[in-house]
């Protein structure tokens, strides 16, 4: 490619993808261009395709680079879409539908890169059954006063819990200070049930390390502990996928690791320059993630047990419709008899 090329065409997964403005700088602090980002996706193709295949995906686009305007593309564009691009229809909590990009192969990822996509946000479902998740996600989010090292310790407790019930968890860095753990599950339960399973799992981790982990939705109650964001399993809430870059100055990548590696790595170890070399050397630590789809029954039994003990549902995100059995959405410090009954 010429350094001043206005556009190039690349064959990807049997399709021709046009890359315009390849020399446009996307990550100014590192000097990485649109072509660098495009090349990154191709280098980790098997990994990112595994994370996205057949999943309705929201695109976080930065057409002028990460310091320019950004927006979330939840509906496929109405113009300029190649005939081979696949979509999947999803339904938002409001009941409104949308046709989202649904990557079938690496060409879909490359085409999204041409649109300026830096972060891929797939739903935890497949196109064939968009109302029943096949991926349970646990998001460890450090509160102020805690950091990546605390999130790693919290994830380690989760791994102990999962192993005790015979469930395999697959960790990855978030690309920031957090840690994500994914579990393949049978698509036999709806979003409400899977979210309740995550809440039960999070509460068990919290019981074991209450000094380290919190499930409190309200920030005023978290203290200096790692929050398990159970609402990442609510409908239309998504997490940056494995091998997705993050829109920060360092161009970090949300990177799959083994449980042993998680104890040794730092988020800045992984960016769009270092991850391709790592991928070529060791492959994808999540390569076996699809081998077993787990039964959620043990976690749902925990949820029922917790409810009998007075620990029922937790608040949903503020933009989500009020759900049956959900407690009032009011901060504990603002709670009074009136709003606790009617909020």
C-alpha cells in the first residue's frame, strides 16, 4: 500500500472489502492509522470471529479516529451495504426491533473496520435464537480505590466457585481496569433468568470475599471494593468482545488469557501492536470456549435459595423498563416511606 493511498481493496474470507483513507490516524498518541487497525483485525481473525460469529453486534464507530465524534451503530446502515453482509433482528427492552450487523466471517469485521469501528459490542445471543443467551458474562468493575489487581483477585474467587459446580469460565482483560469472565451456556433460558443466575453467582463470590467484592448497585454502598456488574446481562447491555480494541490513547485490546496468565498480566501488555504477535505465537486461549454449553440449573437453584432468604432481584439499569419483582430504583440515602412504596 502506498503511504498516500486514498483507498485499497483487500480480499477477506472470499469477499472484497474496500478500505478508504487507510493513512488516517486513528490513535494519535501512538500514531496508529486506520490501516493499522484494519490489519490488526485480520491478524487476530480467528479469535475475533469466534467472539462475534452469528451474534447481533452494536458497532462503536469513530470515523475520524478516537479523538473525534463517536456513536453507537445499533442498526445496519441503509446505504452502501454489500449484498453479502448478514444481519440479525433483535428486540430492545422497549419492544422496538432493529436489524444489527451479524458477523458470519472475518469479512464482516473488516467491513465494520472500514466504517471506523473501533469497539465491537456483541449481544450474548446467536442469530438463530436472539431471546435466549448462550453466553453468560461476569463483569468485574473496580470501584475508586481499587484497581486491576483487585479485579483479578475477585475473578479468582469466581473461578473457584465455578469449578465447584463443574462450570468452565474463560477470562479476559477488559482493556481497562476490569476483568471479564465468559461461560458458554445452553440457550434454554431468557435474559431475566440468566441475569438472575449472574446475580446468584455474584452473591456467592461476595459472601466468600465481602472485603473485596460487592454486588451493590448503588455506588454509595460499594466502598473500595470490586463491583460485579450483573446488569451487563440485562437485555441490550453489551461488553466489548474478545480481541476488540478499546477507544483509549494506548489502543489497548480486550484480550483472552488463561487463568494462570491472569495473575501475571497488566492491561497495558495488550494493544493492537502486541496482540497479533501473541496470537501468532500461542493462538487463542478461548479456542475451546464453544466445546461445552453448561447447564444453568445449579445457579438458578442458588437464586431461588437467595430469594427465600430475602435476597430477591436487584435494580435494572435506569433506561430499562420496570420489571416484575424489581425493587424500587431509589438510592438508599434518598429512601423514604413514600418513594420506597411507589418508586
